[in-house]
DNA sequence: TATTGTTATACTCTATAACTATA
DNA sequence: TATAGTTATAGAGTATAACAATA
C-alpha cells in the first residue's frame, strides 16, 4: 500500500522527472527527520553541529570559516554561530593562521574528537540501517546515478 | 573535479551506505535550495505554501487539516499557520464538513487554482531541467531503487 | 578596493504541548 | 474519552546586509 506523504501529490500524468523528484524528497526528508530527532535525543546536538564536526574530522589541522561555509552549503554568519556554540562547549577551537590575521582555522579539540566519534558511530549505524533494504549492487547503482544528477546540475546552475 | 559540498566529508573507508546518503543529501539540498529561492523571487511564495496548494490541486473538494498534515509530513499546528496565510490571501478557503462540526475541508479558490497553475508549470520546468541529465531508463531505475529505500524504511521505522 | 569573518536582524519552518469544540 | 483543529511558544535553520579588521 502506498504511504500518504509528499508523493501523494504526484499524478500519473506528471513528467517522470517530477515523480522522481517527489520520491527523492520523501526519502531524504523522512530519514533526515529521524536523524535530527535521534541526534537531539541521544546526543543533545543538531544536524548542522554534527555536520560541522564531521567536516573537521577529516582535516586535523582545521578548516577556515570560508571553507566550512562552502562545504556545509550555508552562509558565513551561520558558520560563525555554530562555531561559537561548539567552541563554548570546548568541542572545537579557533587557531590563528600564519600570514593572514583576518582568518582562523577551526579544528576539533581532543574532547571534540572523542565526542564526535561516539556520535559518528551511531549515525553511521542509523544510515546503514536506513539503507539496509538495498544490495551492494543497488547501492552502487544509486550512487552512480545520483552522481550523474549532481554533475548535470552543476553544469546548468 | 569533485565539488566541495556536503559530500566532502565522505571517506573512502566509510560504508557505502553512508557515502550514498551524503550524495543523496547533497543532491536534494542543492536542488531544493534553488527551488526555494526561485519560488520566492518569481512568485513570492515558499516551498511549504506551494506544497500545500499542490496537495489540494489533486482534490477539488478539498482535504481536511489532518489529511494535509499527514501528506505534508508536518504537525497540525504548522498546517494551520500556512492555511491561515493562504486563506488571508484568498488562495484557499475553509469549508464546513457536513456531519462533523469539528472539521474543515481546505480547498483551492479559483484564484488559488489560477495562481497555482502558473507556479506549478514553472516548478515542473525547473525539475525537468534539474534532472535533465538522465535518460528515461535512468529515471525509471532511480525511481524504482528509491521506492525500495522507502518501503524498507517504512518497515523498520 | 577586496577579502575574512562577525554582528545584527528577520523570517520561515518545525515540534511540542496545552487548549477549545465537538464527537 | 477521543478526535479535529487551534493557539502559544521556543528553537532550528537560514539568508541578507552592514560592519571591522586586515590584505
């Protein structure tokens, strides 16, 4: 039985692209909502905070605000706000950049790194579970197809 | 060249599910952001407002608040707020339900229907363009795979 | 002048929970 | 008691624009 959700507005007469889009949205919104509520309940944090820390985890020396802003796909003011929060909790720190006194590097503290590992492990488990209905081949296929979507979108944007 | 975005945090060592998830998010967030800004600029409206009207367009007799809430995947209070806005602009109306004086049917006015058609046409064009990099076969494949994701997620939720 | 990051602000979206009215 | 919808509230998330310091 079809669930009643965002996709309910799709007509059979709609172009196949639109029907696909509504399904994509329904999938990501549902999963994302659950991630948010689990992050809040189990770790008292939010998705942007988690995401900022995830970006930093890959880069031990830290990232500039402008780089974080690009990667998180949000404007600079917001990165400042999230960084302020995390810094006040001792999870990240701002480090001066040699040769440019306007800029900082934001990096995880050891406390931040420790706390992030716990969250990341849980998060990974939730995602593996959420996508657990797919075989490895299907995952590869989806990954490849969405890669194509992304590349095309960057070209026309 | 790989774009710098949400996916930048993906490691090769991450499980394939997580890498897929980050790609799904990057795709939908990018497209969704553009939709929001185009709806704002060209039609002075928002995605939830558009979505509510889209749900109603399929059902000329209207939908109850509770039904809208389910379909839009948001809680009742929010539907009230959006409906209030649209009603004050004469785009939707609340109609009494015979036999249940607690409930309403919300439906598009003719003005609402007229304005919606314009927006929907533009919206459809944006989506067709956004997903224009895919062949029809690829669209079918994605649609089918995401259907599987959705069904599995409903089972475990 | 341009760039980095911050501050201030405002608005949309959302969930939660208490509430009113009807069933 | 349960249900339909509303109200009130608080917080997340975001964009915009003006600003200070530095390049």
